[in-house]
């Protein structure tokens, strides 16, 4: 199927490593999914999409910034962000 998360994964690996590696990686991913369903009796919950490397970096940066804000106990007022509750 063309519009699935496995197809997105295949295209991502295909772009980086080539067709042979993409087929092998997708087959392994499918085998791991099936193994987890059978052995661990986990229901299959497909991800909505796979994030590319730049998206992963942005998410990591946001997580790090939130951690720093929590570490220094900075409030939204300190940052100049005003929230209104209705």
C-alpha cells in the first residue's frame, strides 16, 4: 500500500541507503512488528508518520529547552508570555 507508515519508512531508507537496504530494513521492521504481536501479545498501533532527522532535532531542542526552563524555575511571566483564562 502506498499511503502507510511502512511505505513512508521504505521511501526514507530508499533515499538514504538505496533499494536493497530499504527492502531489507522494511522486511525486518515488519518481522519485528509481527514478532511483538505474537510473542508479547501487543496490539499493533501504527505510528502516524516517521519524523525526518531535522524534525527529530527540532523536537529534541524543544524538549531540552523545556527541561532548562523547568530547571531554572522560570515562569511564563518571566519570559513575557501572558496567558488569559476564559
